[in-house]
C-alpha cells in the first residue's frame, strides 16, 4: 500500500523546510507536493540545501496543488483562515502551523489578535496540536492547529504543577522566554540584518506576547474552570520574550508561587506523574556536569522538550524550565507528532532521533 501523500503549503519557509526534512524519512507518510509562489518550478533543495540528495521534489504553485491525504499549512498569520475552505477540500486532514486556529475561544482570539476571527465556523473543528495536552482529542481528528513555540515551552514547563494543583493563582506567574532568530521565519527584515541581529539581547515583546493566550487556554483546559473564574489567572500570567544569540531554540524560565511550601520531592513527583509516559519530554535536573538544566543547544533539529525545575529555599517559589527547538517541538516536529496521533501510528514515527552535540 502506498504511503499517505502530504502537501506542504508554504514550502520555502523554515517550518516548511523542516516538514520536508521530516517527511523525507517518515516510515508511514511522504511529501508529494510542496508549494511556493516565488520559487515555482525550482527544486526544493535549491531553497533547503540540507536536503540535496534527499528529495527531488519541485515547488508548484499553490493553485496547481492536487488532492492529497494530508495538507500542512505553513503560511503567515491570517492566510490559513483565508484559505481553509480550499485546502480542506483538497485533503482528508489539515494541520495548520500558524496561529489561526489555536484558540478555542473566539473572544480570546479577538482580544489577542485585535479583530474578529475571519473563519469562526472552522475554529471548533480544529484540535490544539500539543499531544501532551490534547492526545485523546487528536486521535482520529481531521484538523489540528499548530502550537506557538513560546507557548509550547511555557506550557510544558508549567503543565506538571498546573495538573498537580500546586500553584497559587492569586500571585503572578512570570514566563521569561529567550528565543532564537529562526522564530521570525525565512523572510528578512531590518531587524534580522546580521549586524543588527548578531549578538543581540533584544526585548522583543517585554509584555503582552500573543502566545500568552495559549498558556491561558492550557490552564483553563487543565483546571476545567469556567471562563468567568479564570479572569484572575488570565491577568496573572505574564510572558516576556527576548531575542538572543541563537538561530534555533526557545528556553522558557517560568516563575510561580506555590500554594504551600513544598519540598523537591513534591515537584519531582508532579513532573514524573506528568511526563512518565511522554515520548518526547525528558526531565533534566542534574547536580553535575555542564548540562544540568534544560538547554536548547542540544535539542537543535530534534523533537525533544527538556523540562526541569528549581525550588527556592523557603519552598514557596518554583522556577520551571523548558527548552525546545522552535522549528521542531515548537512547530514542524509537533505537527508530525500530531499527524502520527491522528493517524494512529507510533507517535515517535519519523521523529525519534536526538539533537546535536556539541
Ligand atoms: N518560525 C517558527 O519558529 C515558527 C514556530 C511555530 C509556528 N510558526 C508559524 O508557522 C507559520 C510558518 O512560519 P515560517 O517561519 O515557516 O514562515 P516563513 O519562513 O515566512 O514561510 C512562509 C511561507 O509561506 C509562503 N506564503 C506566504 N504567503 C503566502 C500566501 N498568501 N499563499 C501561499 N503561500 C504563501 C511563503 O512562500 P512563497 O512566498 O514563495 O509562496 C513561504 O514559503 C507561521 O504562521 C508561523 O507563525 C513558526
């Protein structure tokens, strides 16, 4: 039987390139079409040179795409919701990597994106694409959203303590997120010009980053509280995003206050309970060596998320950590992991390789 055929829409971008890399080695799926408006007719490896000798796929115009089994949308914000009718008509399953279908609550979408959702009837059809949170809903689903990379690092850092009910929600939660330059996509801008970007420690979004909405949504989904009672929590989650000298990677450092003074073993239990059976989450907390805490450097190119924690001396404050590769666990890797879950395949299929060291 032939493998399910996948179409990558927006294939010259960084997430599209990562998807092509992953699907080129996937045991159950293959990329059969990849689109570009600007590089139509050229080999995909002309844009993604790491794939020379790996794939001979050529870019086609989006309007020339034929029916396939799965469509991955790797488009700038707003394009997926503008084009969803067409792509859903051309595939059984759609996985959208953009922010267009991540938020379940239309009011939250309007609050964070500043306008009504352009395709509201599609919103409830999409499952939020973070298997650690929505695995059961993803099984057999036809439509999955992507995840925000900063949201994913923050969510995976917070999830154990949210699930264990250890957090004091009356006090602020502060997520300090450090990110690499590939978050900005392949399109260049004055801010990405090498002399301006290299060596930068740039407060990109010191307050009000839109990915906060996905963290609020996770908290709401896990705690099961009604929208009205979440108001206090919504205003208590603060995310700051800082661009640093990395190409790939996100490190979320999340500070929370605990309801009651805790011991380290309580946090160990919360993390183990949460991630014991997760195929792509590792708890990293060592007292020796260089890599004692989660660090994005060794995750580059992989779908792993490394999580860890530290506790203050009085046991009241916890610092939660999560490192990922933004283009992998924060985008294309999660999308393939979702596909695996949606199709009922081994969740690790095509993804079970480590990052690089050194
Ligand atoms: N970069 C990350 O770390 C990251 C992480 C998580 C999620 N995401 C999300 O994933 C999506 C893709 O991100 P990216 O970094 O891969 O972006 P990107 O590098 O800027 O690539 C965007 C792609 O979309 C194509 N495109 C643009 N407008 C189009 C249109 N109207 N119709 C059809 N194709 C169009 C572009 O190619 P042509 O102009 O040649 O058609 C290009 O291939 C974004 O929504 C982003 O927010 C990115």
